[in-house]
C-alpha cells in the first residue's frame, strides 16, 4: 500500500517521513488512536516505504520488488500479529500462524476494519480475544531469523492492549534489544491499557479521529454517491470504518431508524402489546447489530436533545427518509429525562456485551423509556 492510498493523516505521514530522513525512526513504534481510523493501513504503507528500494520524496516507488510484494502481502519478512480466540480443531499451542491465511485474506478485502470484523470472520465474535504467550514466542522467533529479502524485517502487531500479561512481559527484551534490521509497529486503539514497560520502549505517533469532511472525501473517492457518503459520514461520528460499512449498507441504518421510530411511538403511547412487538423485532438482529442499533439510538437522542437546547430544528440524514419527525421527539425531552434515557441505553449496551438476554434487556429499557417520556420537567 502506498502512503498516498491511506486516507487523510497528512500530518502523520509527514512526521513519519521526516523521522526517516533524519534517521530518528525507532525500531519499535506505537501508532495509537481511537477506533475507526486508518492506523493499520498507515502502518502497512509506512513499512512498505521503509522496505522500498527506490523511494520517491514522499512515498514508496510502487515498482520495485519489495513494493510489489507488499502490495500482494507476500513480502517474506512481513509478519502480522493479532488477537484471536480458540476455534474448533485448533492445536493446543496456538499462535497466529494458524490464522495467517485468513488474516491475509481479511486485510486484502477490508483494509479498514474494527476488531469485531476480524473476529466475525473467524466466527468467534462472542469470545474473548487476546494475544497469548505462544504468539509472543512466535514473534520473537520470526525476528531472530535471517532476513529472506535482504531488507528490513517487520512485525505489525494489531492491538497490543490485548496482549496477555505473560505475552507482554515476554516481548519486553525484543522491544528493547531487537535483532538487527527489525522493526516492530504496534497499532493500538486504547494505549492506556498497554503496560507502561511496553509503551516506554516505543516511539509514539498519535493517530487522530478523521474529520467528517475527510471521511466524505474518502467515500466519494471509492465511488460512493455523494448523498450516501454525506449520510454515512454524519452517522458514523468520525469513525471511518463505520462510515464505510454504513455507505456499503445504507439500508441497514434506515432499518435502525425505523426501529427507533416504532419503539418511541410504542413507548410514548405506553402500549404493552407494541412494546413487546418491538422487543420481538429487535431480537431478530444479531448481537453486534443490536449493540450498533442502540448506539444509533443514543446518537438520535443526543441530536434531538442538542437541537432543543439550541432552539434549532433537529436534522438527521437517515430520519429525513422517514416520516418520523425528530422535532416532535425532541419536544418531550429535557435535561433530566434525556440524561436518564442515555443511561438506560448505555446500560442496555453494557448488558448485551455481558451476553444478557436481549429480549429482557430491551423490554426493560422500553418500560423505563415509557415512563421517562412522560416525566415532567421541574
């Protein structure tokens, strides 16, 4: 991947290039920022730049043997380390070698992704993923081997915050005293969860949230219609991965909006039959979609309440396709019930993550909402 193919992050690319020119690039680097950025793509493009035999001023050449190998993910000294969970038939001593073919196929088809996208591909989305001590031993072994290409050796380690404590401790010496011509790039979405002894050994690069305009431009560059790109960028709230998913399946979010519309009408009228009908409809969604729908409901509530506070008309690109008027919904909100309603939704997401019964969770949330919508401001 070329640096110019990574969406946005112009300042971050410049920092990386400047550090290479000044020979200040460390053998251990930590790219850290929120979910939904192009940080993994940036790490991959940066590694290609370092391996390139004839780099131009601000990018890889794209034509030399290492560049072509990187583009096909066949560069012999490029290794990936990532979280995984045990699957049926896997060996007792399990590491990323077992999943490498799936991983390569995954990142080739989806260069921007969330952790759950990867776990869903493995069909282990409901399991706890981590990077275990066997995988740490594999990373060390790979870096100790002689370079097949004659160039630098790379390990791109996705989500070091999911390193098991024993695995993290095992990697410390390698991070501090790497084998010759080795580069380890850690790509984190929650650097505060990484043990300090690891972060202290790394050169750090913060990856910021993408701006809405950058997401819109990226989606349009992928051939996505302008109205769909604008809707996706707005709904995704600075999450480029989510924006891409929304753009590719915009009907999904119209479904979420229809669910919210029906839910609020049932809650406001306090009709038990309608509330239970909604609960039945909601539970037809898979677990991840349920959490995604609730997060969308949170966004809806925040937009409606914020517009009322500012005495403005409430607008949301998805609801504009429906008959549901956010201004009408906003009219029953005030500081007390809006805060309590947000807490109800956040609690529901928390309970779903703990594998609670979705029908019971959403039914309970519905009856709470029904009371909150009629709660008077004092």
